C-alpha cells in the first residue's frame, strides 16, 4: 500500500510541476506544495542576474516558460524548457558547486548551488542530462556539466528543462540572465562605415593599352 501511495505522489508531482518536482525532501526537487516565486512570508525574493551564459546554445528558443500556478497545488511549470538536440553540451549558467549529479525517476539530473547568492543559495537544475561532473565539483560559469539525453524530455521534441530554487521556493530561471543575454539574437555581419576605401588598382589590360598609346605617341 505504501508503495502505491509513493507512486501516486510521484505521478501527482509530475502533473503539477513538471520534472523538477519528482524528488521529495532532497535533491533536486521538492514537495509538490513548495512555494512558487514567494518565500514563507509571501514575498517574492530578489534574484541576482549572475548568469553569464545560456545553458545550451547561444540563444535557444524557449519552448515553455516558467508558469507559477494560482495555488500551491495548482497546475504549473517549475522552470523553462529550452530547445536543444540530444548530445548538446549543457553548461552551468553561473559559477558554483555541484550539489547533485545522478538520476531521479529515471532521468539524469545535475544541480548546481550558485556562488555568492545568499543563504540558502540559489540552486539551478538541468535535466534530462548525462552528468560529466560529480557531486562536490566546483564549476565556473559556462563549464560543461553534462550532455542532453535523448530520452526523458517531457517536450514534444528534444529540450532541456532548466529550473531554479532557493530552498523550497521555485523561481523563474530566466531571471538569472542579465538583459544583454536575454536580448541577444543570432550574430550577423554589419556594414562597415567611416573607413576609407583603398584606391582601385588599374586593370592590367587598360594599363597595357595606355602604355602602347604613349609609346606610339613618342615614336610619332
């Protein structure tokens, strides 16, 4: 009976909150009744924009954003889903320490506690990821912590689920990124202005014709 209740609890967490809600009382998820964007006093805690890179790619598409529910047990989405192909390197967005690297409910998960983000610190979670780091490892911003797995994604196509928490409070991961990262689009070449253009060299055939004309004039 207890096994059946545990299975039902996991299933309910998946429906209510997405992948990050699969674990209870430990890494990487939490109780399905955890706070959403507000602390125990009902205040939205500030999130420092300490991110220096996107977890995947240079500016991935957001398949599904962070969706806090109206109530603690309502439907919502505990993170954001970013488009990425299986095998894509997954990076930590800011420096920190790996607090979890393993499997939860059959999915590979990596969690990183971010340096200098308070007590308790902010913690980012990435899944489904095959970890290339171990628990306790110190990582720099942009360092690869794993590769995206081909199975375990809850998106219609392959994607990375990226979550953010402070203790039991779930927050919007995109709030970690500064405006210049959020607004950055694909690289493109821009026209160069204000630079003097080099003088065009005379065509070889024209130069020969001019030389022959001068020679004939001199001979006449």
